[in-house]
C-alpha cells in the first residue's frame, strides 16, 4: 500500500487534477443515483460555495496525486437552529480502500467540521453499499433517504 495523507484542498485544484474526470465517473457509477443520469459537475457552483464559505474540500493525496476527496457542504437546520455539515460527496480510489484510509477520511471530515463550529454531520450512502455499512459502524442511523422523481 502506498502512503497517502489527507489535507484541506480547493475545488479548483480538484477540478483541474488530471484524474478528476475518472474519479467523477467512478463516483457516479457507485453513488446509487442512476436516476440522475450522466454526471454534470456544477464546478462554478462549487467555486461559489467555496468563495462564500459554504463548502469545503478535503483531498487524499498519494505521490503528488489526488486519490480521493470529501466534499463538506455547510448547512443550517432552521427548525433546530443547528449548524450541520453535510458530507455531500466521499470518494476514495479503490486501490486505497482495503485499509483504514476511508475511515480516516470520514474522521478527518468530522474533525474539520467540528473545528469550523458545526454541531453535527450528516452523510448518506446507497443502501447495502460498502459505504453504507461503514457509516453504520461509525455513527447512528437516523433517517432513511428516499428519492422522488418529480414530473415527466
């Protein structure tokens, strides 16, 4: 296994990485939301969220290459008046999944969010997936996500 480390990154850095399109395609095929169709990453939207402090990025790097990332979207739950971090996207190259790096990335996202003042972090994963099982071991399942296709 190659050495890898986790650090804060920028969306521009991620989106201009030579491997980004491959990582995005792999994430799309694993994400469990085939109903969404082909990926069309809203890069300008992420840049705007980052500019205003409403999204953050952690990257996993090995040998000067990005091999994974975590997108943390900043949210506020109005009903409970709580700052909530949403682990919107989590991706790790399959070569790096057999050890504890995935858990370390999730823990790093949690630590980062706590340092930014968030009280909770939410995350979702496709039912029955490896990620779903990992989340179940790390936290308490509170909700079930449902996807409703609107219109036609």
